């Protein structure tokens, strides 16, 4: 398919840039103009849409009441039907309009996620990391504050990495035995408990050991769970030693995971499916992490905007256009 798209794109001078690939059950729509043609395809499982035996909705699909079989069939008709490939206004096709709308949605989610992370979650997290660290110096010096900042950012990006990998089926969160250990299972459990108005403990820590276990599996691998070692510095113990000696309570972790997993739409919390976000969007969130430093105020750690931090480090996330 990739060879076909590349060849036909050249031979038609960019007029034909779409290709359909199917085994009868799964239908994929590939676009030659995608940033990563091999990864950024649209897929509809027609067997699930038809409700065939043995083709149940996965964990993520079951969280969104809008993802019904009828809805999936409508999407299939709209996106794979003949009319979707024809120009509507003399210039754009339905696919062109859908892609443009998708980009707007991505930007909205990224903006909302950035606002939530750095307006609410990050300040809570840095305060909690220092509060629950028995080795916290008094007063807290610049080196320790930098360690706390680094630890909080690493935790945030470990979580973002895992939810992104699980939602894109790069980790086997739909299959046992990893399924029971997965962050997806924790996301669904926390959402369900919040829907029941459950109060999470401010002192007990049951989610934290589960998170550390998932991080260890990704770092070192676990054949019994079907996960190979990724060997990335992000999950190495030495990358954030403060995280190895603290234990964060359920109330904080529940807020953190729920916040990263949902956005407010029409007054309701909607589940964020990270497979619909590009790496570039997560990079935009990452870039903002360079804009904040920490300081101590009345024995607590607070977040301070640091306009010079990113400039002095020379760190910028390359824009999509480049």
C-alpha cells in the first residue's frame, strides 16, 4: 500500500493520494500527505460495527457511549463510500474537510490538556512530591527544587507515554495478563469510582504501587505479561530517584490520571483517546514544561513561570511544518 501510494501520488501529480486496504474485517484508509503514512491511517473494524460474534468493543471503545454499532456503520459509509472521494465545493472532498476538522480538534485537546496540566495538575504534583519525601531538606535548596521539578515532569511523561502506547495498541492492554495491570484499567476504574461519587483517600496509596509496577515492566520487560524491555531513560530508576522513595496517595493519583484521561465537552467529562493525537501534539505539551521553575514559599513548593528557562536551554519542539 505504501509503495502504491507513493507511486500513484507522483503519476497523478498529487491528485490521487488516498488508498484503501482491507482484509474484509478491518478497513484502513491511508493518506499520502500524512506526517507518517504508515502509522496515521484511519481504521474501522467492520466486524465490530456489525456486531459479529467474537468481535467485541475494546476497553477504550466501551468508555464512550457515542461509539455505537450504528455510529460505526455511519462512519464506514461516510468515509469509505464513493461520495467521500468526490469534490464537494470544487476544491475539497469530505476527507479534506474531515482532516481539517480533526486538526482543529487536536489543537483544542492539546490546549485544554496543557492548561489542565500546568494550571492544576503540575502544581499539585510538585507540592505532593516534596511533601511526601522524608528526605526533603529544610530549607529546600535550588538543587532539591530542581530534583522535585524533574521528578514531577518525568512522572507526567511516563503517564503520557503509557496511555499513548496503550491507546495505540503498542502495549497489550486489551489482553490478559497485562490488561489487569494496565494504566487503561486504572483509568476506567478511577472514572467509574468518580461517577459513583467515591471519596479517594488522602493518605492510603493503592494506585501508586501499581504505577511503579507498570513503569518497571516497561523499563525491564516482562515475558509473562508480553512486554519487551524498552530500555528508555524515561523509565529508568536513576532518572528520578525521588520517585523511588516516596508514595503518593490515591486522591492525588486519581486526580492526575482522571485529568490526563478526560476533557470537558458540553459540561461533561469525555474520555481522551490518545490514539487520535499525534506525537507532535504531545510535543507541544512537552515544550511548555520548559517554561516553569519551582520555589519554596512558607515551607511548600510552588510553581513559578520562568521565561528564560527554555531560551537558555536552547530547547524547542520543531513545528509540524518543518
